[in-house]
C-alpha cells in the first residue's frame, strides 16, 4: 500500500502540470481544472492500490479527469454541445488523451504564462506556480517558505479569483506582449530558485527542495520555448549556481564564501549542463540578455580552478554590460564588488559608497557585508567590524547572521585605539537603549515612546549599532535622513528629526543633528478618498484579513491610523464596539466587528495588528509591542502605510497610492 501511494505521489509530481494544463485548455477555468485534476488523483488513490498501477499512469489520470469534465459540462445547460463533443473524445477506445505531444507542451507553456500573469502579486505567482506546475501541496509550499499553510491557501485562492475576475486568457500572449510576459515567468522561476539557494529567513541557508523545483521548471520551460535565449540563460545560471551547493555550507550549517569553497565538491554534471545551456543561448545568435550575462558570470567562476584564477576583469566587464540592461541597485552592487576584485579595494569601496544612499538597498544586508570585506582588505578592521555587525542585524537568516557575527567578533580587538585597559566608548546602540530606557521612566505618552523607538532603531540599522558614538558624524546622520525620509512630508521629516535630536541631547552630541534642518511648508491637506474609489477598495480581491480589518477600522472610527495601530486586544470592548487608547476613543461598526472577531480569534493579550513573522533578535522592539501568545511584533505605521499605498496605486489618479490618513476623512458609503 505504501509503495503504491509513493508511486501515485511520484506520478502526480511528474504529470500534474500537463494534466492541469490540458484541462485548463478544455474548460478555460484554472480553478475548475485543478479541482478536476484533484478528483482524478483521489480516484487513483482509491483504485490503484486494488487494481495496480496502470501501464500509462499519466494517460489514466487525464482520461479520468476528462470524464469528470464531461460530467461537469453536461450539468451546465449552456455547454451541452461542448459536453457532447468532449464525451465523444473521452469515450474513444484509445487509452491516452487525444492530444499530440506538441499540444501538451503548448498547454504547459500556456499554464506557465497564466500562473505568472501580471495581474497577480509576486507572492500569488509563486504560490500558484508551485501549486499547479510543481504539484506541491499548500503545506509543502508553506514549509518551504516558512509560513503557515492557511496563508498559502489564501494566496492560491486569491490568485484564482483574480484571474477569473480579470478573465485572463489561457492563450499564449501576442508577439507584442510575449517578451514582457516571458520575463515575468523567468523572474518567478528564478525567485523560487533564489529563495532555495540563499534563504532570506529561517535557520537554514539552503532549501534544496525549492532549488530542485526551480531547476525542473526551468528545464521544462526550455523544452517548451527552445527558441528564446533568455530561457536557456536562466537554466544555465541555475545549473551553475546549484553546482556549488554542496560546497557552500560547512559542517555546522554555516555559509562558506565563494573564495573559500572546496572546488572539488562542485558538481561536474551540473556544470556541464550549465555550459550546454549557455552554448544553446549563444547559438541562437541574439544579443545576450540579463540571464545570459549572469550565467556568463557564473561560468567564469566555474572555469577557474581556484579563487586566485578567477578572471575578475572579465566578470567586471560582464557586470558593466548587465548594468546597461538591468541597472537595478543589486546589480550595481554586484558590479561594485567585481570592480573591487578586479581593480583593487579602493575602487570597489568608492563604487559601494556611491550606493550607500540608495533607498532600495537601505535594508539589504549584503551591502554592509561587501563593504566590510573591502574595509578588511584595506586594513580598516574596526570599521569592517561595524559593517559586519550591521549586516548581521539586517539579515533574516539565522545561519547567515551567525556567520556575520563571527566575522565581526574575529575583528574585535584588532587595532585597539583606546589603549589597554581603557573603557570602550559608548556605541550608537547602547546610547539608543539608554535613551529609550530614560524615556520610559519619564512618563512620556506611549505613542511618543513607540514613535521615537521606531525612528532610532531605523537609525541603528542604517548606521550600525556597534559604531561608537564618537565615530558618528553629522554627515552620516544627514545621509540617513535623505535615504530614509528624504521624500517624506515636512511633518514626517520633523517628527523623525525630533526623535534624533532628543537622542543627541541625551547623549551630549547635539552636533549630530546639525546637517538635518527643520523643514517648513504648508501642512499637507489630506483629501478624503471619493466614494467610488472606496467601493472598489472594499471589493479588492486577495486582500489579507489584517489589512482589510485595519482599513475598515480606520475608516469607520475616523481616528488616525497611529492610534488604531496602537490598539491592544485587551483594549477592545467588543460588545459596545469601542476602545480607548492614549485618551482617544475608537468606535467601529458591524463590518469591522466581524473582521476584528476573526483577526483576534483565540488571543486575549498583545497588539491587535501583528507583523507576519516573528522579529529577528536584533529587530525586537519594546516588550509591550510583542504579542506574548504568538511572539510576533506590532505592525509598524511605515509597513501599514506601504501596504496601503501599494494596494491603492490603481485607484489613485496620480498612481502614487493613498495614505491611510485619508481613510479616516473619507465619507462612509454602503456595503458594510
């Protein structure tokens, strides 16, 4: 029985994409197609243990699914004629479905384009692709991404609803749209691979199941679209990077840098496959695209017999070409690292420092890590230690954090500028901690303490908590303000400035705020959101319960989002539909009452609105902002504002998205 079940699971993993694709081509409904394929899988689990494995398991599953489709279509009066046609096909004596291999291949390609449709969010694309093309269950996807199964189920269901609402076509996109749509498919496959190859969170650096699934999807795509060079470029890149997997992790799970890896442990088969895919891309005779260029970089590493033999000038030139096609901050950072290897650490450090105020890299741990490497090579070990500590605070991966902290600790004591026995100067991190502790005992309002804490923790992450206070300059602080809050309103800028100024006064370092002038200007007028946009907002598909509840509560109460985000579960009087926070009364109506009941179900204490994951130790805020029952932190104003703006970009005539504050001023409309 166990062997048969394993056989069923293996067959399903191999055949499910083709079955769902073929059914979607017939019924033109991706949700119905998956449901019919699932019915066929259930039938196999029931019948195969008794009747044995059929000669053609995939054809058996497809035939059963087609017959279920016929039954479903026959029940729909509008599709009687279509049902009769499919019935004649399904009742044919041939055991295999009446489709050619080319048709099946095109259906799989169509399914790939559908699951990566641009109307879906990135998370929805990834979940739907793994569910339908990878044959993974929601539980397997949740384990791979370290999230809960319910969230994956919601993403998949939301993706199906959105595709149905948009009436997304199962046909291949027209030639004018094909390159952009193909790029979306490639990006999703590579995102899956990257999350497996360098996990952004959790305890493990590598999640091999995601790497293998991305490789399988990439090879599948290359077989279905062999005339597109970028497809082969992506496959080559993944094969070459995957070849280093066994050498990337030490015996204790710690990451091993590329230059320290034992190249004898690199997989020669994957390297050969990578070179073959790269040659296929070049043989097509088209100018290299981003994935082909990245694969060429990986090939340079694979050709080198040792780290010293690496052709860094060639890699630097490849990154110059890549920046011309894909000038993203991360690509520019990689080019800076390559320049540092090719032309010396001074050149590399200058290139990285040019990126230090890039907003997209403000929380990217590899920027301070790369800077720490270059500073180490220049002998500036104390500064390098600060950078490695800052990188450790920014990463969400436990193995990487431990590795970076070890690098920082290894540099501790080198070049001690204080002299033997001299007390170490206070660091930015200790100064912030002492100030927040003093603030807590000064009977300041909770909202003020939370606001100051958020600002100062962001300052620590940006500059490094290990940096001594006497090494922080006014230029450093001004740079942080321009990077983090340069585009903010005058009021927001001045609130952050007040927090840093109070820290500077407490630490007797008032000069730190000299480069951050107070902003003046007309108070930003927050126009209410018009009723039509509100109706659309309430009906947006795929919105998470937390966001929907927050938006409704801000709107129905008319209270500012800061006060609403400060609510704790124990503040809620659910019977009277009211709460009081910091002297402000918050009232709500029936629509919010129903959402709140679902959001806080089973919880009796802690913040009402929580982050998605538990915070890393370096990012844990005050104890009052942590839920004692889940360990998750209070949702920050900045994150809530970002999510709302992103969700409302299409509703805003300016395309910028609305602010949460405008919800509180908007007229109430029906649909509650």
